[in-house]
C-alpha cells in the first residue's frame, strides 16, 4: 500500500487542527474536508474536542511539521469501514492499471484508472443484484491438448451426486455404496464421512429400518451456502444432516414415505428442501433441526430440484412436468414437457430463465413468461460413432437410430447462476458447454469434453473456471445401462477464460 501522508485526519467525520475547517490543510484528501451537518456539534463535541489546546497531547501523540499533534486511537467501526473501502479501491485500482497498457498512451493515467474502477464496481453491483447476467461464455477459450477430465476422487460404486462449496475450494461426492467423500479441489486430498451405528442414528431421530439392515444407498447431496452443513438422502427415506467441520452425523429427518431423490439448500439460508419418490417436497431448517412445510403438486416421482434466491424452487418429475415453486406466496407455476419427452434434470439460470434435460436427448430453455420451452436443442448428446464430428444443430430433429436410449438421455444439467454459461452430461462419453443467448433467444454449443461413463451429476464453480462431474458405470437411478470401461469417481476439468488476470 502507498505510504500514508504525514498530515491525516484521525476520524473521517471530525475536523482537526490544520483542516480546512480550521483554516489550513489544503493538501488533505478532499474526502475528509468537511463534516456532515448531522454530525456537527452535539454529543461528538462533548466526547472529543480536537480544537482545544488542553487536549493537544494524548497517549502516543506526535507533532507534525506544522506543529499539530495527532492522537493514535483505537480504530472505531466507522474508521474500519473507511479503511476497508480504501483497501478495496486500492485493489480495484491495481487491476485497472493492468489495463493501461492497452489504453491510449496520451490518456491521463488517473482518469483511465478511475473510470475502470467505476466500471468494475457498477458491473459487480448489477450482477449481484441479478439485473445483469455475467458474460462468461464469450470468454471461454478452446481447451488445450493437455486439458481433459482428471479424476481427483475414486469411488467403488457409481457416483450419484457431487456438490461444490460456495467459494469453490472444496467439494463433496456420494456413491451408491453409501460412501460420502469430502475433497479439496486444488490438492485432491479426500476424507470420508463415517456412518454412525444404528443406535446413534436412532438417537438422532432416525426411524428403525424397514429391513434387517439400513440401506446406505445415496441419491442426493446438498451443502449449505455457509459451508457448515452437508445433507444426504437416499433409499432409507431419511435426510441425514452432517457437520462439515467435524464430518459427524448430527441429525436425521424423517417424514418422506419414499426414497429421497433430490436435495437443495436455499442460498444464504439454512433452509433445506427435499424431494422424494413419494411425490412430495418437504422444507426443513438445518439450524433449528425442525420441519417447516410440505409441498404437493407433482403426480409422479420427483427426480431433481434446484433452489434460487427470493425463495424460488425448481423441480422436475416423471409426470413430464416442471414446477416453479414460490415459497412465500405458496403458489406454483407448471411447465409441461414437449410431446414424447420426459424431463430428467433441471437448473436455474436466473430468476427468469432455467434449463432442463430430457430422456429423448433434448435440452430445453425455459422462460418464466411461457409455459412451453422457448428453445430446444434436440439430440444434444449424440453417440461418438455417429455424430462426433458435428455439434448439435439448433432445433434439429435428426436422431441417429444407433444411439442407445440410456446413453443419449441428458442426465445432468448445470448453469453458473447469474451467467450465460451452462453444461450438460449424458452417457455418450461427452460433457458439453453451452452459451445461453440473452432474452431467451437460444442456446449455442461451445465446446465438448470427453468423459467416459454416465454423467450423473454436474456442478460449475462460482468463478466459472472449472467444472466437476460425478460419473459412473451406471445411471444414478437405475441399472438399465452400463459402460464397463468407465471409472466410478469425481472428475474435474478446467475452463480457461480470457482476461483471468483482471478478475478479482
């Protein structure tokens, strides 16, 4: 950081000797020139009066070259905010200076840097508020020859679910044999969650198993936005809550009458949603360990769900419908799949658009303003033998006859929320990246990454710089297909973006 000027104000909102209010200090930062009217006089002058000669020398005081004496005091909350704001501006200014080599040499350096900082701050504010979509797709670079999916965690059985923490530094995965792994994205170091004994599970409010042995077959995972809780669900009809810090089981939620097929935490909250084969959706509070609500509307087994801000929930089921739930309003919008298609997976893009994948190999783009898809990419995952040289055509209708039904199913879709970047996976040996065009105009293919096996789960990092896939020899919800050459585990692939050095 730049050295502090020798003449400075100890408090940004109070005058001191030598300031403009006192008739001097013309070199001071204009940000500290005057005090807001609502802060002048009153109690502030009773606490501290820096114009008084009696208070001129304090603890740790030092005399500057004009004879003024500064007082070193403990940093207040207001001063801390000012300091943090200055540090952020300094960081943004440094990023802006990296752009100056591309600017006109005759342009004023301070003016160019200030304009760049303002642009970054404005863009961030619009993206965080959801009013502007972050443009990532246009910045994605073609994969290099050395790039490819690398397995960082191996499982004995097919992986059914993967989830990334909010900051993207660690991930979680689960498989059909009940193994839950917690791994570091950078190093790949993993640790397993140990299931407690049956007596401990019952003491944590789990109901006794229906058979002699409790099933540990897991179908769904979800991690809270603060990284404190991990939820798992599967064939035993319970939602199991884990403490991420200690990797210990802390609670079992019972209430569903069928296997737990999907889970989702609400962003920036401890609310947990669960979907089941019993056609119901239940709402829980992980912090209070309590049941909150139950939602009905689907007429068949619920398969996947996704949660978004403003208490919005998206679900798809085998009744060929997708429901958008408005939790506070206690209402829902129903979207019906195209003819001869059954929706298998879904993902929010933002609060106005979302994606789905179906068992006929299509990917659908939906808008909250229409009950039918605004755009459909048919045959999104053709077999490598028949159509490897071409990317899917927009709204194409051709589907090779030799494509296996199970392998062409779009089993997973994921979008980096608030951006125009999305991904999809199937059992055809490819994971595809897609660009979402603005105003629901369409979906454009970007790149394809080879990955052998059934892609049962996908997640894109919040930074947009890598994608993780849970892959297995079998599909997540059955055994109707098998790829013997595939590995069971978690694979990660980098996504190279233009201008990465300028991202903060």
